[in-house]
C-alpha cells in the first residue's frame, strides 16, 4: 500500500452489535492485510490482532452508525444490516454489504429504505408479527464470497 495520505486505503467497518459475520470479516481482512474497526455500543470480545480495532461508542441512539458514517468514504467497506446506515455510507462513496452478502448500491438502497419503512409501519399496525428469516449457512457463505470479491475489486480500482 502507498504511504501517500491521498491514496485511499481499504478499511472495513463492522456495525457489530448484532453482526453474525464478524469471524468471516476477520478471515478476509487477515488474508488481505486490512484494518478492521469493530464498532459497538458495548464491549465485545475480539481476537487480539493489531489490525482489529475495538471501538465502543456508548449507548447514545445511533452513536455507532454516526461513528461509521463519519468515516465511510472511497475505500471503506461497511458491514451492516442497518439500511439507513448503508444509505449514508453508499452516498459517501463506501461499499456497504449486508451480512447475507447483498450489496447496497445507489440504485438499490432507495428501494431498501422504502421496504424497511413499509415493514416497520406494518409491524407497528400489528399486520406483521414475525421477523426476518433465520440467518443460514448459505447466507454466511454468500457473505464470505461477496466480501472477498469487494476487496479484490477495491484493490484493483484503487491500484493497491
């Protein structure tokens, strides 16, 4: 990687409080020598690696989202299931991936926000009482492949 501060570096930001794919993030980051910021509202046990950094932001509403969004830029990969956070990050030039491996893009994030808001309204009205389907091994595998492809693409695009 270039030492020039104007050259973007790839960093991974994990919205960690409910993230089911932290171990997969560590595997990919370790393979490519990337820095990982694990952002949460409370203390989480993490592997003791110099390239994995714990960030505890406190319990203020959206504190973790705000911390990540302030740093999301070209070269950043954000792992989150939070659609509003993904939207903020994509608008800032970052890549946002859901834990199931689906990428949030400029074209998909608007529909995702509308769907999220509709589902929230339906839940509040009592029309829907269940939550999302359980996270599966297939989701975990899809995420691992998607993150690997994103990092390879960023390395090529950023000429790292």
